């Protein structure tokens, strides 16, 4: 009799716990779907703003590349490639579309936390204000290629940045080093990693400077929007894992030699000016790698607490023309 009573009580307890868990549920799949829907809407808004000439830095990039081609026609193929970022065919925009598609496949992620984090980050990355700031890197690359004839935007001068950060001038194009939309880190047989440009961007190595090694760049890189502000938003989990793998391999090589090696993001660089409020409130660039190290890490954005999924429809439809 006592055994039967125990079994009954156990069954009631199990049923109660099950119903309680079912009532609570897991709202992450719904959040992921909602962020994906809002991101799709933001991308549509971003597309319209780019097409209508409402993004200041996109307009500047188009103007800068046109002007510099007249001054340096031999650089036309590279400038045409950089100009793509002023429209919807450039690597920064197409990366957002690709990541959005990939975010809908659960098997691409270690767990729901990572998938939700990617959905949140994409929602923020598609914000026209953030995207406008992100385009300051290719704009400043073209400005540096003009030998000072074209002004930098959202950043101090090339000389001032080198002096302020005590780094090395890696030449024109250095703002794009480390950004997975333009190239990746490849490791040779000696264990040394070098930056390998994609396609036409390889002209940076052929025309301006020698290949950039990861270890030298890590300790001496200058400021760029991607590496110091936007990396958290504009890097997918897979890209962050690849970046972390390069760091771990290099650190292991240095450790074997009894030398210290720090992450290129351990020390933030200064140099950004007049960035949007959305950019200044973004997580630090160093958070990207640390968040991707473990599938158990709560890879959450600053906006995760906002259960209302605030859609900045009033904010994103305005023109992003002021100096950001």
C-alpha cells in the first residue's frame, strides 16, 4: 500500500513538473524568428536608403572612387571593387543577407543561445546608422589612397592615428585587414599567418605593401571601425571562431618560444570620431572572440534585455546624412 502511494505521489510530482515546464516553455525560437523578421524589414529599409542616396558614407564612397579613378586610372579595377560597398552588391551588404539566410538553419549553431545572439546582432548590424558607420572604413581606405587629397570621415588623420596608437602604418587598405568580408588569415607551413585578400583586393598587396603577418599586425595595427567598434555586429559566429583559431595557433607558437602574445583586440585603438549613438553603445570588439569560445557562453547583445524587440522604424527611415 505504501509502495503504491509512493508511486502515485511520484507520478503526480512528475506531471506537475512537466506541466510547469510546458507552461514556462522556451521562448528562444520565437525570439529568433521575430529578430529574423525584423532584420528582413531593416534590410529592406537599408536597401531603399542606399538606392535613394540617403546614406552619407555610401555617397562619399561613390564620389571618392570616381574622383580617384580620374587621378589614378591604374587603380581603376581596385577602386571599382571598393565602390561596390556604396551599393547593395558590396561585401558588407551581401554578408548581412548571407548571414540572415544562414541564421535560419539551426544546425549552423552550437545551440539556441548562439543562434539567438546571431539573430540579435544581425538586427543591429542592419540598422542604417550602424551600416553607415561601417562604411567609413572603405571610405577612409580610398581617402588614404588619394595621398591626402580626400578627407577621412569618422576618424582622425592617418598620421595622428599612427602616433596616438604607437602602431605601424601598414599602408592603404589597412583598415580592411582583419575584416572577413575582404579576406582571411591563412597559415603557412611555418605556422605564421598572413592576411590573404579576396579577389581584386589583392591589389593592395601588389601595389602598396608587402603581405601583412598576423603577429606583427596584432601588436601594431591602427584604428579601424570594424576592428575597434563594429566587429561584434559584423562578424558571424563561424568567422569569430576562425579569428580565434588564428589567435590560439599564434599564441601557442609564441608560447613554445617562451614569448608572450596578446590578442589584436586586447588593446583598443583610438581614432574614431563623430560616430552614431548606435555605434558608441555597441559592445567592445574583444567580446566577439571571447563569446565564440564556448557554446555555453551567453553570447548576448546589449539589446537582449529589450523584450519588446524595439523596431526603430522612426529612426531608420530618416536620412543618415549628417557627419557620423
